[in-house]
C-alpha cells in the first residue's frame, strides 16, 4: 500500500496548508532544528549567545582578502563568474589534498568532490546510501545537521554512547550486532572524531584503529565528518580514520571553520566508485558549486599563510575555551559536570537530575543568555539533562557574563526543585523583553 502524504487525514492541518496532500511522505521527517529556532532570539544584542557555532572571523585579513577578490575578478572574471564542473575546480581539489595530508591522508584530486559546504556532502551521502527505514549508527549525542539529513531521508538513527575518549568501541560492536540481529543491519557509521560537535571530546588514537576494524568486520561504511580537525589548541592533529582505511571511509571536510563559513566551500573525499555517484548527485542538486567562491578559497590558499591563520584561530578559540571553563568552575552549582575540550567550539554540560534544559531555556532567554538544549542532538528523545555551550563567537568577557547568568537561572531551577520536588513553571508568552544589558 502506498504511503499517505503527511497529515493527509487531518482536516485541521489541511486548513493550515492547502498543499498538505501533495507533499511526499518523506517530508514528515523534515522538522526545524532547535538550533535554528534559537537564532532569532540569540542574535539580539542584549542576549549572550552560547548557542550557535558561528566562527569568529575577526582575525581574518579583510583588507588583503578584499584586494584579492578584486584582482581575481579583474584577472579571471570570465572564468570565476561562469558555470563550472560539478566535480569542482581542479586547482582547489589539488590544494584540498595538501590540506588533508596534515592528517595523514594520501588522496588523489580526482577523488575529491567540492560541495556547497560539507552539509551538502552529508546530504548526498545519505541520499546515495539510505532508503527509508535503513539504519544509521551515530554517536550520542550527534551533530544536529546530520540528524536532520537522516530524518529527511527517513533513516533510523541508533545512538552509541561516548566517554571522554570518544566513541566507545565495545558499545559500537554491541549496537552493530544488535541491529543486524533484528534484520536491520547498519548502512553507515556517522562520526565526528575530532573535537566533537556537540560533546567537545576527541576519539583517542588507541580507539581509531579499533573503530575502523569493527566497521570493516560488519560491512559498515564510515562517514567521517571533520570540520574542526585543524583547530586543536596545542596544535596537535590526529590521524584521520580515512588514513587508516581509504576503501571504507568517506571523509567530509570544510573551509567554514578554518577560513570563511559564508563562502560555503566544503568537500567529500570518497572511494573511487562512490566518487562517480557523488558527482552525479552534485549535478542534480546544484549543477555545480559556485566557481567564484572556489577560486577565492584557492587563491587564499596559494597566496596567504593559511597555516599561520589557522594558528591565530586556534589561539583565539583557546582563549575563549579557557574563559568558559574558568567561568563554569567558578559559577555553576554543585552537581553539574562538563567536558574539557582540547579543540573546536563546544562544551557539553550535564545538569543535576530533575532539571530539563529544554524547558529551562525560556527562563534563560529572559535572563539574557542562550544555549542549545541537549534534546536537539539526539533522535530518540534523550538529552534533557544536557546543554551545548558554544564559546567560539563571544568575547571572553561576554562568555564569563553569559555563564554567570546561566548559573543563576540554574540555581533558581534547583531551588524550585528542592522546595517543591518539581520545577513549577509559568507559561512564557511571546518574545521576552529583558532589561538593559550589563555585560
């Protein structure tokens, strides 16, 4: 029997959207992420936003980049402003191979497909490999954009827990064995091994080869998402999973965190056979990635000290990481714990039993601080005691003030819990209007 379009039998929903019966059934899984819903509130100047993962671009040499773009259009405008290949600009693909070599990856430019951000690559991989009902294994918690793609293609996500050393191999083995025994073997393992979003932890070197071996044994393709790999605060880079098993790992990379997110230039490095299908998928999605943006990145890599620029980013983010860890230790009430990231953008905080971070969020916004509640990073309803705090964008001073405000809200919630045994809530109607910002 054919699947019904979402909401086809609901007259109330049909009155709100007259196109309801026309949608494909898979649109039922397409919902707005909690993170995106936060942006309108979090962007208000009086709110200290610890919610979004916006890179801090203040360290970029904007004058030099402006001159570079002007020269690019003057000298190569007829190429830069024209259609290009779905595969990507050849020179940029060669440079991408040089970037990946820092993590031990030996790659040929022909196996690199340039994408409109690594999110496009993730979407294409899901489209190529996942039919409705297929199983994807992902860390718990996991990147909200990945969960959105899996949901949009009606894949079933099974989460595997992490600890301070990243994904736990024994639990991965158990999960793969379990889903196979149910007749639903996993198609993919989706993993962020370095400076995880949202958990802030890194997969240990000792576990990397074990994870690769387990997936090879179970016939599961690894999708390695690595936007933060060059942003380790001590300058250390870890061996990519792709470097350990080139035939069974699809690697997603991006210039959004190491150069400029607004250019939306990412890439997929895939085994040769998969590469051909990726190019076809890219052609159907965008025809070709923007040539101008690719050439801007290529010229930047060729003419700037991009490794030195990444070092500046690392120093900036390390200062902010130190600020948030100091503030958490100083202000957060007893019973709270958090991860200790050594790179990337995020700290993952766990609050005491009985506190629901999603329910608490409106009160936090009223107190002029925003965070991302943990439920958005799970597909199975978990995460109500967790929150992701992003330290990449605010200044250290704003970070400290934001944590102070957040701790005060949490203290208030805990007082209610101690007094009543539950948190009593008044409904919050409409946008809140905080008083003047004191940060």
